[in-house]
C-alpha cells in the first residue's frame, strides 16, 4: 500500500431519513449505515469527516440540461409529474420514482463528488471517500437506473475544467457504467474501465464496445468469483491503468456485485472489492472513491465500511465493536432474506472469500480487453 495522508470522508445527513419508497430497492439505509458503522468502529474521527452541500443548479448544469433540472425540481415540489414530463425525462415510474427528496438527494450526491474532487485538486487530501457519489447511469437530459444526476461525470468534468488531462474511471458495479462511458466516449483525456455482469441491465458494455476508443469493458458471466476478479484486475485492469498513467482516478465501488445482493448474479465477497481498490490505489496521486449500487442493507453497509477501513490502513477483518453490532442489528429489510438474516451479517464486516476456477468465458474477456 502507498503512504497517503489520512483520507477524508464526505457524508451528509439527508440520506438518513430519505427513501425512494417502500417497494424500491433503495428503500434501505446505506450512507447513514456506513457513517454509523465507521464511527462505531472508531475509524471515523471528526477530523476526517466533512459534511457536504447541495450542488447548485449552475454546478449541475455543467452536464445536465437546464430543462431537465427544472423538471426534476418541479416534480419534487409538486410530488407528481404529468405523463408527458414523465416520459420525456424518465420520471415517475418504479425505476426513478417520485419521492420527497428526489431533487435534493441527488443534488447532494453531486455536491459530495464535487467537494471531493476539489479537495483533491487543492491538495488537501490524497484520497477522498464519497460513498453517495456513484450515481453512474443518469444522462444529460433524463434519469436512468435509480440515478437522477450523474455525479461521477460532474466530478470528472471538474477535474478536466481545472486542467487535468489524464483521468481514469474504474467502475466495479454489477451494472455497466454506461452514463459515464457515454459522456466521455470521444474524450481521449478520460479512460473508462467497467467490470460488470454480462446480460444485465442496461444491456450495454460489450467487450468489443470501446466507445470511440477510450472505454474498456469487461462483461463477466453469472457466478463471477473472487479468483476471477483477481485475475481480471491483475491481467487487464492494472496493466491498462499503469499504461495510461492517470493524474487522478475515480473508483466506483457498487456493492451489488456481491453474492448476497438481490440485483445481480455475480458471486463476489466484499474482500474481492477491497482487494481491487487496494491494488488501484498506488496508480494515481489523487484518488476519489465513490459508492454505487448495493441493495442488501447488511452487505452494502459492511462492504463500504470495510472499504473505508482499507483506505485508512485499518484491518477490515477486525471483530465489530459492540456498538457496531448494535448498528447492524438495528437494520431491517423487507425481502425474504431480511426476515431471517444469517448470523454473519451481524458479527463480522468481512465475508468469507469466494474463490473458484477462472473460467474460459472470463479468460476470453480478459484476452479481448488486453488485445
């Protein structure tokens, strides 16, 4: 591991009571759980925590269309959209529902990513963790995949606007980072790399799709295991990153690729994600780590808290404190698995590793990306 100054954590209290609705996968607490667990473990002193801001309309309009921003603000205020507005901007259905903070919450996520990007540019930190900032599907003029604004795109644009010329974006979410790839498809200053489940929504990110030349996609088969992730990192992602020699790197750490998440068929342990991030850290002088997907409150909370430990050089395998166990036992989940959760969801942050064979389908993807 490289020697970094203590990383900074960008959080916010808006996430504690906000929900996309009782039937939505994002009915669960996530950011508040990570803050609470990190503090309960003694890993988040006040000196490393920063509360964020709601991004301004001007900041958001660096990427998003003004008419879309206005429509989203209006939908929050009125708590409804008419059929034409809903169809035009992809609002008001289960995917991107109407809810109380539907403008302020994503605007706060953008604020956290912009704040993190600026702290890194100002030299106030080498690594910043903004777990709310991984909303990678939104397009300039419409919501997509639970994402109303594209915080990663806006963070990368902040870096570009301030003169950086080699930015690496690595997306570890189970779903292809399509919005970020599309935004920078023809910009040779930004290399996007996405490891995601093949055949999973949004049904993009094929291995042969290089989006103008500055994208590399690793679509992985169901059952993707820890050994296969390590192989993909070692033989494809890390060599690409070293060759590109980024001035800054953003790592999207969606936890929906974990075996116990309900929205993918990948089979990773959280340790595979921690290892991937640890391997990437030495490759750029400025690192912004954001969250992403993750729809099991225990697995996403444990994963992202352990990731914060990794960034700090703490041992994420350490036994949870009594206070941390209380946080975990206080979570609820209305899916069937949440009504009878296994004991390890309460008693450890670290999953058991999930090794396995490196299958031919995975090796073909790696070889194609290297070619």
